[in-house]
């Protein structure tokens, strides 16, 4: 039986980030992808123009519609801009005993636009992080969650441990905002592990965080442990970035996923036999 994954996140009409990127990444990683929309976001690779949130009750209805019909084997949570939506997500996921929850604490878009209120950050910490199998902040997000400045390798390790120990979750602190590497650090239950990656000279970074977290959720849904899910997801993202597809003015790298369709579709077909 094919495994399933749910994305709870905002949209991106340009297709490079948000729910659109999540669905592509989950599909390419061999699971049946579903979504619950937290906000309609008018954005592209250059910036965010307008955000229209769904109501907590409607978001809850979407989550109910999924769990009552096709219970997901993993859940990825992306952009959630307000505390009411966060509370609703936490309440419904707790009600359904959701498993393999991946929280990508989206706070600032790649373009620099703020995507979450200060009040919502506090609710994210207390309501969602303790539910997560893994949290996947980038360096700016980890600075907010840990309350410390991150400038060096030792800072990454300390910040991940501080977040993980405070909220009782595994933390994959992504190093993609560093200049010279694409190395990520996993802190899980007191144990730290570095995942090394080659930095790819590609300016199209819009949506990379969405795709990595969604791929991790997909691999967790298929039964891989967390370290294996991370390795597989990093390989997938590196392949997408390495494809170097240029779509003109719009450069969302998640549209590169289509270059990987053959490889991942064959693997998914084999795994789902």
C-alpha cells in the first residue's frame, strides 16, 4: 500500500515553495501527497506581495477531511502565520495522534519578507515543536528559536542542542545560509551528527527548505529512520539544484524536480509494488 504524507502550509503561485513545492517533493519521493492550506500567499521568487490567511475553523476542517479519509503516515508543517492557526493544528494533530511530524519553522521568506508574527513564534515553540519528530530551522530561524547568535560550527551545535533540549524534539539545523558549505547538523536525544553536502553554485534557492523538509517527511512515511531520511532527502535536493533548470525570470528551484522524475518515479514504483 502506498504511503501518504500531508503538507500543512501556505501556497506559492509561482510553484517554487510552499504547498506546491511540498506536493512535488513528496510525490517525487514516492508517497501520496495531500495538503491543508494555512494561507493564500501572493509570492514568487522575488518577494511576497500579500497574504490571506484561512480561518482556524476552516484549517481544522481541511485537516479533518484528510485524517478521516486518508490518514497520513507523516505530516509536514510549513508556514503558519498566526497563533490561532498554530493552536488549531496542534489540537487536531493531537486528536488524531499524528505521527512523523516534521516542522519547518518558516519565519522569513528567502526574499527576506517576514511570514510570521512575534506572538505566533511563541506559540510555535510551545505548541508545535514538542510534537515534532524533527524540526528543520535554517540559521536565521535557529537564532530566533535558540536566542543565540550563530556564526561558527560550534554555535550550530550549541543552538541545535539548546532547541532540542528545551522542546524535546530532534533538530536538523540547516547550514545552507553559510557561505562555504551545505552541511547540516542533526541533534537527536543528546547525540549530534553532521550531514555533509557539496555546495552547489545555483542562485535558485527559493523553496529549498520546503522541499528538504517535505522529502524528509516522505521518507519517514516510508519507514526510513531519521538519519536515513535526511541523507536521502539531501541527495534529492542536491540533484534538483544540480539540474540547473532556468525558466526565465522565475527561478524557483523546486521546478527542477521534473528533471528527477525518471529516477525517483522508478524507485517509488518499485517500493510501492
